[in-house]
């Protein structure tokens, strides 16, 4: 009988302190290095959940074409992690990215 009598007391005690409920973790920012296909230089891009394509587009929209003019927003068609050739095509793939990963991006031709 002692187990049954202590159970409601434990439930009551935990219910009386809502401040101890775990807070869901906030999305973590992840810094990766990204270069365009054919380039030897990388740019640092800080990513957060479900923003991979958006953040890379924002970073590379200031890239300049052969005539020196900014290329502006372009459509990202492929993103590949250099170390293992993992193509990042969805949120599941993006979840595998780690800090300082080197990625290679291909944009649709302008």
C-alpha cells in the first residue's frame, strides 16, 4: 500500500512546480563553409533549421559576375558536402550537417 500512497504525492509535487518542466531546445545556429562549384574560395554561412537554401541564397546574392555586376538572387540547384559527397536535398540531409562542414553549391545558370 505504501507505493500507491506515495505516487499521488509525487504527482502532486511535480504538478505544483511548472517551472521545472523541460523547455524544448531552441534551434541551434550552425556555421558552415560554402563555395560555388568551380571556385577555390569559401564563404561562411550561418544556418538554422529549415533555412539552408534561403541563407545560402542570401549570402551569395552579392556574388559578382564576369562583368563585375552583382548576380542577385539565384536558384540553388545542388548543395553537396565536400568531405563525403552527401547531396543536401531535404531537412533530413541538412540535419546531418556539422559545424565547419565544407559545402559546394551549384546555382542555375544566369
